[in-house]
C-alpha cells in the first residue's frame, strides 16, 4: 500500500514538473524563438541544469575593484528590449561588471539597464562609453581645435549616458572605438575626463578599440591616465573589426605577452572582446570558423568538454587578460560563458 502511494506521489510530481517545464519552455520559445533557450529555461524551473562553478575575480588595474572575470556586455542583450531575467541570473552567478554604451550606437541598452541598476548600483562596477565625435582613420593627424570640440562632444554623450542609466556617476567611461593614437594621446581628452571626474560624474578613464589595437595600447601606456582598456584580441592575435577577421600579420597572443604585461604594469586593467567573434564567421553566407584557433591549443584544452567559443575565452583569460567581455543574449549562452570564465585555469594552468 505504502509503495503504491509513493509511486502515486512520484507520478504526480513528475507530471507537475513536466507541465511546468512545458509551460516555461513554451513561453521562452514564443518570446525568443530560441529552442535551446527554451530547453534551458524548462530545466531551470525544475532544477535540473548543471550547477555553475564559482566565478573568479581579478583586480581591474588602478581601479582597485575586484571584478568578475566575465564582463556582461549589455549592448546586444539590451539594445532592443529589457532583459532583467538575464541580468539577474548573471549577477546571481557572480558577475559584477556590466558594460554598456551610448544610445547613439546601442539604442535603448542604457535605458533598459536602468531598472537593474536601481536594485544593484552599489554592488556592481558600471562601465559605459561613447565614441569621440570625429571621423578618423588610424594614424590620421588631428588639430588641437578639432580635439577640443570632440572632447566636448564626448562629455555631452557622458551626460546623456548618466540620464539614460538614471545614475549620478559611472565607475568608468570609455573612449569608444579608439583607433587613433592622436586622440588617445591628447591632452584635450584627458582634460575633459578630469573635468567630469571633478564633477563626480565618473571615476575612471578607459578605452575600447577594435582596430590598430597594438598602437592604441602603446599610446595609452605612454600617455598615462588610462585605468582600463578593452581590446579586440584572440588566441591568434589581434582581431580586425574592419574586415571581421584576424589582423593580417598579427603575432599570436603568446607573442603579445610583453605588451600586455607593460600595460598591466602601467596600471591598466585589460578586458578582452571579440575573442570568439571570428569563429562564428558570417552565417548569412553559410560559413563559420570553429577550428580557427585549434593550432594554438594544447591537447588538454582541445580535449576539454568545451565549445570552440569557450576555448577561446578560456585561452585569452589565461594569456594576459583580467577579464573577457562576452556577448550573452540568452540564459544558455550566459551559462556557457560563465563556465569558460570560471574554469579557464583548469585547462591552462
């Protein structure tokens, strides 16, 4: 009799779990159109997803902040709609650095991050960014008057960011897409930042660059004053945003170690981006490059139960970076990125 009751209870529990999974999974599928996300959400509701390893932290340069080794890049995830469920999941998993950017490029991302910040502002390191309003090629010369006007435009976008985010200060603000060393090394940009810092609007100056990254990082080291640099780098070397490929003639990341070490010695916290972008290829043309970096991996990393993207994130984290900014647009995507950041040392120690 007792055995029959136990079977009945187990059967009802399985039925209820199945209905819950079906409901949550179906709702997720309708909302996102992503079958993988739907399965992940369904498993989450009944607690059958695998547990996450502990996410490590690293001091981010002169900021002194103990930041998570995974940075949540908010641009793609929040540009079109709010995504509080994803933000909260990242925060609960240990992510405490959130990176967003001006509405002139990332649309509503700052606005959609604001509700999350109302709940957690004092617990996270908040980064936003804006491009310097000058159309420049790498190496192009810039006049002092142009730089002064550009600096004022950059400050105006910082004020817009503060309003969109509904905060009174930023932990860091970047010179976004900084591909010109004259801008990076200019007194005008430094003076603009100091003005904002003295007004209590921002604490730290940073830059991000997809192009001419080696020269830009050298210029930032030489100039001083930069606390963070977000650089497009892969196991194969520098990523070139211009042609969405690996920069021609770049040395592999192992040979970039002296430069990265000098940047850290100068107090610059290093955050990688686009570490796995080349692997995706251009899907609308029907191709990708999943094995593009395999030649740089040893047998242990190649044999690990990781995706090609996870391997690239793990590799760059263990070759000179403090953190990696990885695109996370769904819960399973976030889960993968967290595992890569949390376990990188296991495969590359």
